[in-house]
C-alpha cells in the first residue's frame, strides 16, 4: 500500500514507474479497513474469515470494483 496526496499524484507515479494503477481510496478508509481486519486478531478465539465474510468487509467499506472482488 502506498500513500499519495492526490489522484493526480497517483497518475504521475504510475506514468513514471510504468506500473498499472490499482485501487485508490482515502486514508480514512484504509484505517477503517485495518481496524476491522485486525481488531480481534490477537483473540484466542480468532478464526480466519471466509471469502464471503471478507467480501462483506470490503463491501461495507465501499471498496468496490474488480480489485476488491474475491472469487
């Protein structure tokens, strides 16, 4: 994950590096994803999410599109 200051900055970086653009979203959304994803990770009862539950996390945060599609 890389942080950029604007969409234009993402586009310039992709052009300069020759890399394909991936998903872009606000830092606040990244924080919400990290919080949801890792919140209970140290719990002794933690279990890996099913692909369906992982997809629900992405959907609930508004992370849509081909990049975020599981399966």
